[in-house]
C-alpha cells in the first residue's frame, strides 16, 4: 500500500546540489595533470635540443 506521506520520498536518494561540481572538478584535475605533463615533456625536449651538437636545428 503506497504511502501518501510526502516526507517518505525525502528519504530516497536526492540529487546533489550541483551535479556539475564533480564533473568540473574531474575536468580541472585532468587539465592540471595534462598541463604538468606537457610542461615536463616540453622541458625535456628543450634540454635535449640544447645539448645536441647542431643546437637542435634541422637543415
């Protein structure tokens, strides 16, 4: 027998206040990770090009 008490449905899972907050946090974390990896790889490439005999220049 279904209950007509409106408060009984309040106990069921309610959506989060801001459903995009988790997605935004995950995207921001991913972008930060990619940015730091890009900076690391870029600095490695730059260091290797500086240490090569021709200065990293192609002819």
